[in-house]
C-alpha cells in the first residue's frame, strides 16, 4: 500500500532535525573512537600495569 497523500517537501522538513541529530551522534562517536585509539596507542608505549607473567613465580 502506498500513502495517498505524500508531500515530499513537508516530509523533508520534518526529517531534517532528526537526520542532523543522527549525523552529530555519528560524528561524536567518531571523535570518541579516534580519541580512544590515540589513548590506546599512547598507553602501549608507556604501560602502567605490570604484566600478568610477572606474578608467576617459579
């Protein structure tokens, strides 16, 4: 079934806000992911925790 009364301009106007919100959320997630990757790479060069192998005594 198709809608009998479609007004594409009105629908585009109504969907603009949610689409901008979705784009903002995706951009924010990309920024957080990039920050996490940079932080992880930095931590790999300067480990702060002791290796689990150090706890094994033979």
